[in-house]
C-alpha cells in the first residue's frame, strides 16, 4: 500500500467518522431559537390572560378546542361537540391521550382544571374564571364525555373553552372529583401555585412540548413531548429568549444567535427583504390598541381639575372625552411612529369581523374642535392628566403614549406620562390605580370586547371583568346582555353592532390602531403567521416542508 493511498484511505475513514458523528447528533439541527419581544410572566396557564403567556403555555397544555391561525375553531382534546339549542353542551373527548408524565387524559382532568381556576389565589384579573361562572353543572357520564350545563345560554362556549388549558389531576392529591368548587371538588392537597408551574414541578400537559426550564429574564426551554397525541413536533428542543428592543433582536438574528424573531422594526423590513439569508411574514391582527378612561369615579386618582387641586373628574364629561379623541392624529401615529405597520382603528375589531360595524364613524383629527369642546365643558385652561402605560408589552407602547400626551398638550391638557414594565402595570391596573390607561385586546368576535371591557361588572353573569374604568351604561348593558345569550348568529350580530355603536357614543374608550404582526427568520424556514399574534414553534417548519397554507417568505 503506497503512502499516498494510505493517506487517502485514512482521510476517507476520518471523513466517514465525522459524517457519522454529525448524523448521530440531530438535536442541534432540530432545535429552534426564538427571540420574543415581550416576556411571558408565568408558565401557569391560568395566571394572567396575556398573549405572550397564552402562546407559551399553548406549547405545553392543550384545551378542549383549538384555534387555527385565522382563529377558526378546530377539535383538540375534544374530538366533537354539540348543543341542544339552549343551555346544554356535550363534548366527546379524544381517546388514548396521555399527559407528559404518562397519566391518561379523562373528563376528570377537565373538571379538576375548572376547580383549580376557581381556587387559584395567585392569578391576576380573574385568570379564566369568567367562563366558569356561567356553568351550573359539569358532569362526566364516562371518562370520555363531558356534559356542561350553563346558567344562561352560551353560544360561544366552545370558543371560550379554547382558552382553558387543561391540567392533569395527577399533580395534587384528591379523592373522587366533582364540579363543586366551593366544596373543594374532592381535592385533598394544596392547590398548585404559579411558583410551582414556573419551577416545572406541576407543569404537566398533553401538549406537543414539555417544560425543561423557565428562568425569568434568562430564557425558557422546551423539549418535545414524544408521547403527544397529535402530529409529531418538528423540533426536538425550543428555546425562547426575551429581547424587548427591536435593534438587538434583529442584530441577534443576523448574527445567527436566533432562528426567528418577533416584531422586527418596520423600518428594517426593506433591509431584511433584500437579504437572501432572511425572510419575513407579516400578518394583520385583530388586536386593537386603545386607551381606557376612568369615567366611574369622582375624584379619579390621576386627574386634577383646572385649578390644580385634586378633586372632580373631567373625564366624566362626554365633551371632554370626545375632545381627547379628536385631539389624536391616528393617521400620523400609524405612518410616522409605526412606519405604516398598523391600521388606524375606529371600532374594536377590524371591519368585516363578526359583529362589527360595516362603516364605523371615523374620528378625524380636529384639535380646533377639541379645544372648543373643552371650553364648553368648563375647562378653557385644561386640566392635569397622567397617562399610564406599559413599555414592554405592545409594539412601541411607550412611544405611542408619549405621542398621545403631546397631542393632548396641544389642546391645553397638562399631561404626564408614567410607563412601566407590564409586571408592574397589569396588577396596578387590576387594582384600578389609573385614570387613563393603555390597553390591547384581540378577539375573534364582536362580543368579546363588549362583554369583558365595557359592561357593568357582574361575576355571576361573567361580564365586565376588565371594566377598570367604571363605565355604567344601562342601555349598553342590556344590548350586550341580550346579545351574548342569543343563539341565532344573525340576530346576535345585529345586537352586537348596536352595542358597538352605543359604546363608541360614550367615548369611554379611545381606539387607536390595529397591530400588524411581523416575524423575521432564516430563509430556510417557513413561518405560518397568526392573527392572534401567538408565536408558536408548531407554526415553524423547514422551508422544504412548507405546504400551500404556509405564509410565503417576504409576504
């Protein structure tokens, strides 16, 4: 054997060894690294109803019913469901499903989940109790059948249950389970806390992934749930890192630190689209960004009258509220501050969605009329007002608030801006510490905003849980109350349109715009955009595996 042949043979063997080693290590090639623009606050699916939380927990926990990328309902742990035309719903559960700890999924797990939501003392702003308050009975005639009877007819029960992520009854000691929350439902041990979910000890679900680690401020790691009942997840491992600033997110993508990033700045789109290494998906969302006004209290904590003394609440005057809305140039905010990546909003869902107005009244920018209305209301010299907002939840939320404050200053309102992290903001808003607060809400039907934000609070009837502004309008309450129990879709849509018109007339909320959601990613991936703005590892596949339903890069 010649020296040259021996060298070639050794090189070939080494090459084969290297190749074999590479082929034996697929995990690195099958991991996905995602940079989030807003950090999830908990692994507990019933802690706080926030899109980042909901998106994260959807990887680990399933619901009876799921939403696709266009918010159309589809079966999940319930294979089918039916209604008797009134108050009774029957759900047929999927068989052969196992939790990540190997425990079988049965109807009792759903009953346990409902009871834990009611008994959850670590939640923020209800944590899903609204839908349960309308249930008079939940029965399991067999392990794979659920019969839910509601107090009032609930035409949207399957949609509402799509937000109820199901826990395993195996995570706490219990006897025979039954839907009796006040009596403890048969649970004999302590109810799980948000801390235990974050630590991973009770984060047991039937979803496509299971929790490896959750470290606030550092990262969240998931591993594939090999026993998942549905399609096998593409990725062996998924890591989420929160990077709240768009600049570092994009830099990380370009440096190869991340495979996918949320919400690149609109100003960077042209640069991304010209770079063949990357692709972009843009999806219109149903999320409206708005301000909620405190119209229910006098005095209100962060308003001072035109003499500078605390007392009186100018926001209770309809002319003042209308003036504030007229003072905002929505088009300028959309074009200049948001780089055209949003659509100005004049109602609470995009036109064309169920229950919306076909031609909503457009609020024109008119500072002259706004100043006139303030004079008529008795505030020729304006008054003091603090605008409260997050600075890490919605796209440019802090800058939006600063811009609105500047518009108010132009009509004589002495404004202050108080922005904070959402970890501080949402608990304070739930305690009603603000007078003029920023919010965001996305839904699939017109009843959602009306039901939760605008009507008088009524826990028994599952209404008004987010009415922090104290709006009390009997006509609106009656319209919404009738709409949400109307089983006929056409009649319900008409009632909802009447409710939207009535709410707009109160000017108790000032809608600003609807967000578009952007994702930027490696060009060898395909990303299916969602109009609920959820970033899901299940929506990301290798580009070669993309089907027709997947969003095309750059669109």
